[in-house]
């Protein structure tokens, strides 16, 4: 059928709801057609775009309210954690501090454990966001690694904050009782360190005899243990380890083996003579 058979002189156009090419209505039926709802291929009515926008706006509003209320519980729990230095406060204490209802709490969190996990995840997210800013000030992998180590350890170096201690205790408990949730929570931290290690190995500045994921894990275990020991005040040799010393150790750990050989002092004494004479 040609376009002019409809008497319009225009080619068919696509209907915005069905996306099926149709011809525009004849001028005489335009008013009556405008009163009919758009229909799908099976004759059912198709929701207008304004309905979709209205529903989406409503969902956004409900989502924003839910986030706001859950944030109030997180803030209340954080305040209690920092004030008491312990994660053993009750749900009722959280509800009273937040000035929300018990019913509202259980609409957002299944239990206090779920709230503590959310608090821990938020703390890690904020912490890593700040750490990433420090790291991304540098392009060189070695400098990026230094920023990571010093930034991570320096955040708690010499700190006696009760909140940091409480989070450290919870960190250890979570690793023991819920390892999957623990791994997911610290995922962003591991990802950032992995980026740095991969770049250093690719440029030959970091050792390649250890698989990058293994090297990342060794480094992370070292750093996390150092942070925990510092926060809990455990100094097994009687001296504190500073961020400068920790960075020197990590740099040596990631450097290629050839770099260690080049930096080693020459052998002296009887043992060196025997080695040189082949005896």
C-alpha cells in the first residue's frame, strides 16, 4: 500500500509504544484516535510513558527514605561503638539513639549482626576511598605501593581510639564466624592492592617469581596483622613498628630477587676465601 493511499501524502512512522511501523491516522479521525489508549500487538493496553515515570519517581522516593532511615541506624551504632569501644550494645540502645522505632529497625536489618556487618562495610568503603585518593596521586607503582602501605598503617599508627579497637575485634570475629561476608567486605581493599601489584610486576619493578595474587595476599596479611597488633597494643618484641619501618620491609618483600643480590654486601673473611678458592 502506498503512502498516499491513506490520503496523507506521508510515509508510515513508528508508534512510540509498540515500535511497529504504522501509518498516521486520517485527518478526520485524529480527535477520536487521541482518546484511545495505545495497544500492544495482542490488543492489551500499553502503559503510557508518564506511568513509567511516575512509578520510577515513586520507587526513587521510597528508596531514598529507606536509605535515610538505615543510615540513621548506622550512625547511631557508630556513635555507640566509638563511645563504648565494644560491639555488644543492644538493638534497643540503637533504636533509642536513632530516635526510630523497633519496627523500623527490623524493616531494614534482620538482626544486630546484620547492622554490624553493614557498619563494617561502610567503614571499609570510606577508608578505601580515602586510601585510593592517596594512591592515585602517583603514577609509579613503587610510589603507589608506598602510599598504600603508609596510608593504611598511618591511619591507626599510635591510635588508642576505642572505636578502632572495637572494629578490630569485630574484624577478627567476622573473619572467624562469617568468612564469606568478611572476604566480600574487604574486597575493595584487596582489589586496590592487586592493581598496584599487577602494575609493578608488569613494569618489572616488583618480583615476578611469586604469582601476583599470592604476592598480594602475603602483603595484605602482613599489613592487616601489623594494623591489628598496633590497634590492640600488642608489641611482641617490646618495640613499636612505625609506618616507615613497615614500608621498608614491604619494599624489600616486593623487590625482584636480583635487586637483593645487587644490594647484598660483599663476602669477607675466611668463608669468602674458601668459597673463592673452591675448597
